[in-house]
C-alpha cells in the first residue's frame, strides 16, 4: 500500500490508474474498477484496518483520476497542464497579455520610438516566443534601439529574425525586419533579397523601396569612383574606347 499511496500523491493520473496516456475511456473505466476492488476501504482485510484512512484517501484519488480522464474536456485540460506546466486559463491569460504587449510595441516601433517599444516587445517575446512576429519584432527593436551592439549579439538577433522568417516566409513585415537585421550584420545581398521580396509584394512599402534605392545609389557611386581611381592608378587615363559590338 505504501507505494500506491505515494503514487497517489503525485499528479500522475495515468500512472495512478496504470493505463497508457492514449487509453480509451472504456479502458480507463475498466482499470479503475480493477483497482477499486483492491483499494476500496471496505475491501481491506482485517489485518489492514489500521490503514483505512490511507485507503480512503487513495480510493478518493482513484475516483478523481477516473472522473478527469473519462471526461473529454477535463482530460484535455489535464493533459495541457502536464505538457506546459500551466493551466489552460493561465495559458489563455499569458497569450492575451503577450498579444497586447506586441500591439503596443508595434505601434511604438512605427513611430520610431524604439526605446519605448523595447520593453513591450521583450515582454511579448518572452511570454509567447512561439509567435514568429513577436520574435522578429523583438530582434528588430533591439537592433534599432542599440547602435553599438557587439557583432556576436547582432548575429544572434539576425538568427532570431531568420528563424521567424522561415516559420512564416510570406509575412512581409517579418521579411522587412530580416532585411534590416541582415543589413546590420553585413549580409547585404541577403538583405536586398528580402527588401526586393517586400517591394515586389507591396509596391507601397516605402521602407523597402527606400532601402533598395539607397543600395542602387551607393553601387552607382562606387562604380563611378572605382572607374575614376582605377584610371588614375593604372598609369594612364581612363579608357574612353567604346565597347565592342557583336
């Protein structure tokens, strides 16, 4: 009896009834009936009557286990709590609070108030890190609010946004954030691919269009500068010969 009483003190209803986690209600009921015949207080032999109080508590636990596991909704809530470590009500509250924090952070980020957005973005990400948008916004806000981050930290944040984009590849906002993260990490070609994707799918996205325009202007200046200095340091004048035509 000691082992079974100890088992009843743990919150393992399946183990208490000695059934598999996928057991059907009929199997659970049959297991309960079998155990009740052994552990019902009225079934105790004369030599075990001094353990009647323990048997009563054990039988109560067995009855509760059967009630929970044979009820679809109660069983679902129990399984959820065992898997996540929190009740369904607590999960709902956490998810709702995370969504609220995300909306606040997103609004502040759109106003370029990244310092104020950081607290809310971090709260949303920590509360529900399975949401790609929360992760991407958090990384973006950190990058925008901290211009002197160590290269290693920049790479970590870029990886967070990259994983978010892989989880939700068609999300334009996440792709935009990844573009900024890659640009900050010095991964310019990858950044431009994201900016092009956003601009192609949202022709009114001024952020992506601006980044592409700045990129092309910089490339044009580099080409002009390279042509000039290439001629100066080559020992002669820049070539003015026309390109051959085929």
